[in-house]
C-alpha cells in the first residue's frame, strides 16, 4: 500500500495549488526575498522563478510542491488585504519574455498599471514631436504565447508620469488594488537611454498609431510621416540596446512596420515581383523623397525588407534607425515560421527576446549572425591618451580589423578576381581548391542491417556552433610556405596527400588501435565520404585529425596565418546561452538523464510556438553567420573575375568558414569511429549533423551504449548542450529500402528524410 500512497502523493504534488502569478511576486517581495534566493532554495535558475511570477511558465514536480509550500507559508504571513510591498530594488528583475536589455516599463500583472517618464527631447531637434506616452497591455489573449488573436481595442491612455486611471476607465484598463498608485521603477544598472527596449512593432488601429514594445509596453506614436517616425524613434522613444563589447557601438533602434502601419505611412503592403527581385522599392517612391527632403539617407541597398535610415554620424553620436517590414518577406518563414502573421504584441515579444538573447536583428538571421561577430569583436578601439590627452582609433587586438584581406588562391570560390587568369571553363581539382563542406554520404544497408526493424536518426545540437567553440582561426592575411612542417596549432590551408590514411586501422586512444570495416565508414577527408586519391587542400582541423588517427602527414605547401586567435569564442558563447535559455523555457534543461531528456524533447515545440520559433531563429543565426563568411555574388550584374560587394567586408573570410566546417565534420567522424570501435555499429547515412543507424528499436537508447546512465566516452551523448545529440526521427528499415527502390536511387541519403519519412525529391547520392 505504501507504493500506492506514494503514487497518490506524487499525483497531488503534480497539481499543487498555486496563487496567481502576481500574487506569487507579492508574497516573495513581502518577505524580502530576491529571485536569486528563491531560485537557490528550489535549485532552479533565476529566470525560471521569474517566468513563474510572470505567468509565462508553470513549475513542474518536484519543484512545484516545494514552491507551493513556500507560497502557502508566505500567504499566512502576508494576507492579500495587507499592505502592498515595495518593488525589488536590490537585485534587478529578470527581463520578461520578449524583454530587451532595458527594464520592463509595464509588467502585465493583475495589480499594476505602470508608466514611464519620457526622455527629454534634444535642444535642437529637427522635428517637433510629442513625448512618448506609455500604455499598459493587460494579460489577455493578444499577450499570450503563440497567440494570433486580432488586435484588441485601443487601450486607455496613460500619459507618462501620470497616476493610474480610476477603475473601469476604458476597455483596456484594470481595477487597481487598494492603495496609492505606483509606477514601475527601472531595473538597477539599466541604461535609461534604452528603457523601452531594443525595438517596437508599429501598428495603426482606428486612426491611432501605436508602438508595441517589449514587456507589454505600448506607446502612442505622434508621427504623421515616415521621416517623423524615424525622428521619434531616435529622439523620444528611448529604443535601442547597449553595446555588447566595451569598444563596440550601441544597437540602433529597430522599427517593425505592420501592414496597417505601411498603409498609414504611404508604403506598399507588398512588393511587386520586380521590386521583390530588386530587393527594394524604387528610388523615386514618394516616401523615399520624403526621407531625402528631411536629410535622411539610405544605404546602397535602398529601402527594402530590411532598411537602414541614417544621417552621417556627428562625432560619436549615431543617427540611425533600422526598419523591418515582415509583409515584404523580411522574416524568412524557414527560420521565423509564421512570425509575420503574429499580432503586434506577440511579434514584439518574439523579436524582443531574440534581441535580448542574441542581438537586435540587422537583417536576415545570416546577416545578424555575421554582425554579431563584429559586435563582439569590434575592429577598432580607442587608444590610450597621448601627451595632449587625445585618443585615437586603433586596431582592436583579437578582431579582424577594419580592412579586408585577400584570401589564398585555393580558398577563393570560382569567379573570384584571384582566379581571373584561369581558362573560362576550367574545372578546378582538389589539388587546386579547398573543399571543406559538410557531410552528404550514404551507403546500402548490409544483410545484417536489413534484419533490424528500425532506422533511427540522431542530430547534433548546434553542430556548427560547437565546431566554432575554442577554434583558433586566422585573423590576418595568409603567408605562403613551401614544404612546411605541419603544425596543428597553426590555422591555414594545407596541400597534402591523405590517401594513405587507412580507416580499417585507426588509433582511438594513445597507444590503442582499433580494427574497423572501412567500407562501412565515410572518409573524414571529403564531404561525399569517398577516400581521397591524391594531394588536396585541407583546413588545419582535417589534417590534424589524420595525425590523431595515427598517420604521418607531409604537406607540399600551405597558406598559414600566424596572426590568429579564438575569434569565435564569444560568438559561440552568446548563441549557446541564447539557445540553452530558450530550450530551458520550453522545459528542456541541461544535464537531464537520457530518458528524461528524450521525454522533455517530445513535443517541446507545441508548449510555446513563439519560443520554438525563437529556437529556429537562433540555430539559423549560427548556420547563416558561418555561411556569410563566404558570401557569393547575387543579382549585382556581376561577371566572373570581377569583385562583388561582399569582398569589401573584413568579415569575408572563406578560410574561417572552412575551418569551422572542417572541425564540425571531424567532430562527427570522431564520434562515429568511437561508436564503431566500441559497438561494431556503423551509420548507414550521414547528412551534415545527422547520422542514421539501423537497430531493433525506435529510440536512440536502442543503439547508444549507455551504462549506468553514462555514455561512451568520446561518443554520442544525449543532451541539449551544443555538440550533444537529440533524436531526429525514426522510420522502419522497410521504409528505407522501399523509398530507395521506389526512386531507383540506391545512394538516396536517408538522413535527409528520416525526420518525418516524407521524400520530396529524389537524390541519387552522386
């Protein structure tokens, strides 16, 4: 019976009664407890407790029972009709979901309607604009996660600094508790210049223009034209984000314009086919003329889905506003899902959280990924004062500098100016071009594998981010060396013959060799997995892996970079933290036991669709940022042999991209070899960061060698951290053989379709 009693107790604990979110915060503050103290007592993250108090998430057992017990005791000490406690001041609150780095102006709880004082306008503002007025958005359907509810009626106005309106005034007002009206205090250490967050979603409702900011804040927008809106964003709205590096620059305000706002300011709701291909509206458009008359400028890309409106900087003061237009396809559905169709408050929450955890978006996720590298490692810094006390701009050590550098000829993609002397239709060989790409390899199933019941795919979390972590990359120009001695610590490109590396006998540990079936393994040296046949160009991690496997290497020549460093470490750490924090909000925490991790990952996207979209955007920021390091010409009237726009960037670095991809592929192969040496199991397909194995069960635990909850050292490990693996999908062996036979494609890469089993196009594996 004791087991039954325990089961009943656990069931009751899983539904422990909790007071409303606002009451949870009141009780905690009434006892003088900080978020950190509660989090430490319950052994959870500070952000987790903040989420419980904001109503974004609910505690789960066993923390729920302990949290309910604490709140019950506090409710006896501080009854609901007691005095209202003061706001937290000793420790700044964790920003609400969707909040930027600045404090939340209005926290949508049941007992508070808050306002903020407007920024004082500059002494000589070009346009006279009305100070921003704050409005509180209640916790209704439009503010709920994943909601696509139409806009609510216009909220009751609350002028900055004014007391709360009386109960019952306006359709959006709240009935305040007894006691004097309170205003939200800024968080300790917050930058008052950006107290309204990094961005605003601008919408027009019944003739009124509203700006939806992070944390539920809504501002009245007095601007009657787009130039006035830009001026308002800079002078009055207090939008922006503090710099991510001491020598960097503050992020510009971002305005996201809804379709209603586009109509209000004279812009088209959608681009024509010609405008879509051009990526901008015509320069003769009336709104462009308005901006020009107001002395605003646009970049060479013009006014498109992601626009930049600016005036030349005056000293250190920037006058620049970024503009995002979702209905012009600014938010790629592959990465942002249906974000363009979200209600303004929900879109502000989603993009605001991306801004606070990654950075204020500057364009596509790929563009933002590249911009994040520069924001964390600015090219210049202020020098020490000279004898006259003046400071100058100087190179920032550890950065890529301000000026672009030429790549090595082997690193240049086809059409690069360095290759202008090659014959027009010359096909470069591996001995002429560096070909470090992700895996795309598959093989037929063996007779033994055909007797298994399932094909199970595992996917490496944030694989390219993990490949960038701790990687030493070149910072300056390459140095050409003949007959070099290979140095695994020296980043560069090496011409070396690795055809002698035999995967049937590899060193898996010091003085420990393993016998493997090389025919069932992809080669680590080529994207297609075939064994090299002669000299070829490789990045440092690939050549270092050949040495690790126990083989000697003798490069013929190399392009090395003696000025080097771990340029991507801070970039990796920022994106890793953003990914882990968002997955934790979705209920998937680090260091979960394997079975619990698989259960937590099951259906996590449905718990909060907006946060699931944020996960996709963060992952796309990683892959896109790495891809942008070797951006190719697109629609610029370009001809082979001519330079294209991206070559003028210091961040056009194909060598860094090659090193990251090389290390990512090698990381995958190393785990495959460890797994094969220990279990005798080999993958049947590998695609980038996904590997497929045949086994007699539908779960990764049916073939991963866990013992007492511990994984194979150096092999695949289930978990959410970058570099660990998750379950990608499971299909039957009959499915795999069937689709290959159906499409007459024995080389069909099953890893491409393992997730849901849908084959959308054939792939012969060539």
